[in-house]
């Protein structure tokens, strides 16, 4: 059973004033990690935003199913609560917004959706501490303002922390490796690997093969001009690294 | 921006979010509209005042009659007909002053219950858990022109603290009132202060004796109920040498189509080493979406740091009123005295706020801090206006000012007008200002974590206002956070 199904997806981006996705098909079964690679301008970030339901990213055809259910009509916050998580390439600063309060509100919004009771401040703190330890994050994170003054590595780790706390069905990682040094990359990858589970699917969007050395994908897809042009096993990423997009894509076309 | 358009629409759909707009159905003694010498004599007689105070009022009336309304403000004010306002209104049941809180008209008690203001001391003592480190709260409840109850007076008296309606203080502690009344805000200070001096009705009087750390938080809750009345309260707080007091005022009023005037005067006096912390959560009825109705909140608040090392700290959260026009100020006379002003002003729909502070540095090494956060949504308009003046003898003085504006939507306004005068060469003045918007990126980020738009905006706005809110007494910081969230319900940009 696929947790994420994308059927013939067409989408336009308001700010760009044009269509970016042109009939994209993709299935990510439960328990699997799929990687999406592609050159600049292929539509990688657009795919992430469109899945998450960002304003200004309009679906003009096709469908997106989360755990078998279409989410096209759902607002961004509803999609999140249904279990779709997007780790941002550029996490957004919220000055003055206490990180602990932010996380607890998010966790409780998800729990309410599932009909579970709210976590008290103390219960939440216990949970957060455990997850933070796993990501080698110091506790003073919780007292800071969300993403404000965080280093690049801290921001990415914070994204993974949120993913761990929110326990999504489908996690989309948008260029999580960008701006990370090798140590931070390892910590982030370990965080992701720890969350790999039979009831969860990952879609890892990346430019480079490097991240995939640490997060082993089951399937690699190549996105070009708004659709998947080639799919294969992990070896496809290595081939891409060796040959470059242009050669590989020309080869694919031939 | 798409998010902006859709959320401003949600805002309109939500309609009224003002939760205190009800009217208490109660019989009142309300005098006919109009202001003459007779009105002043009537009020003075009603309150059994000594002759000196009547004379003081009449002098103020004369001054007021020779003054004209100021016109330099930013807000656009529908002309006020001062002869169409009633200057005294009190619940009939208050004419024989109730002996105890239990004797108060049940309808009045219910009003305060609805407002969430506990008047029964037993309940407060037995009741809710307080945050660690916070003090219990004594309340003076002012309804239109009279104080209907003041709690914990006996308890406070044991510590030597006087907390009572000012009308009573005039009779019980005349020498104190006579000494300080008008000593910080002179009668002729401005048009509205003169008006208040002539017709003020009730308000709170606080006296903290030397060396006493007031054992409770003191608060006054102002409620306007009657139609076509104004509220003209007067508050006087005196903190003797080495004493400390934290005082908080809250305000609400019913929803009405016509504007109502609230012109208060607040005077604070801090002697050597004394500290007064004065907090306001102002939630007067703001008017409807078309700008109809709402309170005109024209208030003069000023504190004098008379003694060395004294400190006065103003914290205000202004979410209500159709027009807010006030500048809580500090006169830093004592050497090394400190003045602080922390403000959040939120305007939405057609609300207008022209607010800020004045810091007068007179003594040596005096310091002042001004943190002002303006939030404007819909067609709301926010003006920070402030004056920092450092006198020729105020050597080594310092001021730091920070004015931040947050805009929600594309029809609101934010303005910053700082006036700075420095008359010596050993002082330092800093001014910082920023203007920002809630970005689509921020809203999307929050939504992606499952937060509703409501929660996201409330969180971002509270984050913006945090530096100010943290100066409120703990329980009220929580209330104020909720208030900011509620006041902005549906409004995002």
C-alpha cells in the first residue's frame, strides 16, 4: 500500500506565472525511502510546496493521495495534521516565539486531530528532551525563539526534531543537506534513519548523491522539466554523480 | 499576497470578537447632560467633599472653559459635544453605601463575575492557584462614576498600606490627598486633564508607607456601563521612601453605536528608593467594523521620581478603544532615578492609537528605557509619539528607545515620531525603529506544523510583543497573550 501517491500532477506557480509540474507520477509505499534528484529548475521545491498545499501553488490537474485519500481540498495545516511533513530547505524564523511553546502547540494540534488528549507542559518536556538527546541538541534550544539566530546546522536539526515529535506518515525532505557540513549531515541523516518505519514513507529531495550515502534510498527518481523521467535503484544516484544530469538525461531520451 | 486577501476576508466573516460588550441592566442615578458650575457642585456634594476640593474643582472648570481642544494629534476625532455628556452616573443601589461585599446588588456582582473579576475575598484566598512567586490581588471595582467595592482593605491596612476609592481618601486622608493631588499633573496641564480635575468622580488611592513592600498586587477595574456618560477617574499612588508597589488597571465597556469619552488622570509619586510598577490592560469597546462607536480614551498619566534611586515603570497593553491618545510619562527628578515604558498597542478595523511616552531627565545619572510595539491590522492606525528630554543638569543620563511596528494587511498604518532633546554633553540617547509584516513564509511554516491560522497569528504577534508582555505581572501576562490572540482573530497578513 502506498502512503503517498501522486497521479499525473500538473501545477502552476503564481509567482513564476507558469506551469512547473507537467504530469508527475510517483508512488511511495509504506516503509520505503524514495529520493528525488534533478537539476536546477526541474521543479523539486515546487513539488514539496505543492504537496504541502502552499498558497500560490495551484494544482491544475491530477491528484495527490495521502494514505489512499485525496488531500487536494485540504488546507496546508490540515494536510500537516493528516500526517504530511515537509522539512524546509530554508526554515523560517519566528522572532520572539518560544520554541517549546511552538513545538507543544504543534504536537497538541496533531494529537487533537487523532482524538488524543493534549500533552501537559511537563509531559511534553519529557518527550522533547528524549528526542533532542537523540539529535545531540542542547536543552537551551527550547528557550530560544523558533529558528531565530540558529546556525544552518541547528535549523536543519530542528526540522528533524519536529519530524520526530510529529510522527508523520509521509515526510518530504526538501534539500535537507544544503548548507550542512559533514558532521551535521551525519546527525541529520541518523535522525532520519531512526524514524524509518514500516508505517512511514520518505521522499528525499536532493541535488547531490552525498546525502544518499547516509540515507539509503529504496528508489531514486530523476525529475526533469516537471516530471519523473527515470527511476531506478540507489545505483542511479551513483550513475548520475558520475555522468551528470545532461548526459544521463540525453541518454534517457535516446 | 493571496494569504492576506483570504485572511482579511476571514476576519470580516468572523464579525465581532469583543467579549465584554454586554450591558448591565440596573437602575442608575444619572444626572442630566451638561457641564456647568452646578454640575461640579453636584458631584462634589454627592461625594461629601470638603470645601477645599470643591474650590479646586471650580478653579479647574474655569481653566477648562478657557482652553481649547488640542489639534496636533494624528487621530481623526469626531467633534465631542461636552454639553451632551452626563458627568455623573451611579447605580441606585450604591446611594446607601453597602456595608460589605455581600451587600452589593447581585446584578453588579454578576457583572464582575462575567468580567472575570472576583470581588469575594474568600474565593480569592481559597481559590485558584497562583503562579509561583506571584502575590494575591486586591481589587477596587469602579462602575461608571463610583467605586462599588474594594477588597482586602483590612488585610492591607495591617501592612500600613492604604488602598481605597479616592472619594473616600478625600474624606479620610485629606492631608495626603491635598498634598499630592495635581502635584504631578497640574490642572492646566492639558484640556482633558483640566476637564478631569473639574469633574473627576472615582478612582483609586494608594499609599505605601516608608519601607513597605506591598504584600498584594493592587488593581482597579474600570467599567463604563451607562449610555451617554463619560468616565473621569482619578488615580493617585504615593510610594514613600524605600517602598514597592505593583498596580494594575483593567478596563471594559458595553458595545454602543455612539462614542463615549474616558478622560482619566493618573498621578504617581515615588520617593527615595521607591518603586512603582504600573500596568494597564486596556480593552475598552473598540467600535465596529465601520468605525462606529467605541471609547475615546484620552488619558493623562504621569509619574514623578522625586527621590534618588527611585523607579517608575509603565507597562501597557492597549487593544481596545476607538481612539487611544495617551503618553504615560516619567519625571526623573531624583539622581539615579529610572523611568521605563513598555507598550503594546494593537489597532484593527478603524481603531486609531496615538501613544508613547515622555521621559524628562532632570537629575544626574537618570536612566530611561522605552520599548514600544505597535500592531496594526485592517485599517488600524498606530502612532508612536515620544519625547526624551535630557536637561542641562542631568549629567551622565541615558535613554534607550526601541519602536517596532508590525503591519497586517495593506490598508493599515504605522508611524513613529520621536522627539529628542539633549542639553548636556555627557548623556547618551539611542533610538532604534523597525517595521515588519507577518510574512507568507512564516504563516506557511506554522501551517505546515499543523497550526491553524488563528494560532499562528496569535503566536507570531505574541512573539513580537514578548519583550513588553514579560513586564506584566505573571497572571496578567497570560491574560494579555490571550487578549492579543482574540483581538486579532481571523486577521492575518
